[in-house]
C-alpha cells in the first residue's frame, strides 16, 4: 500500500502518528482486506522505519491531506 493510496490514508487516520500506523499495517490492521495484508507483508519494516527516521532526523513532518 502506497502513501497516496486512499485505503492507506483510512488506516493512518486511525492513529496518532505514522510510526504506529506503519506498525499496525505491517501486522495486518483489521481495516485491511486479505489482499492488502498480503502486500503489506512484502514491505520491509526496516525500509519504512528508515524513511520515518530520516524524516524525523531532518525535521520533516509527515502529514496527511487533512493536516493544514
């Protein structure tokens, strides 16, 4: 699931921060269908965490479209 995917945003919006949302998606959040859960298992957690950390280290805030 990609960041611009509306389904991803539905899940991310359920959490207070991106790191928690990423963990929930990796674990197969209940809002995800079986196909989405299979795809999420293919994403390497270390790559997701590295991207989040890179943003945090460079004071880059990850926002959703609703964050204004």
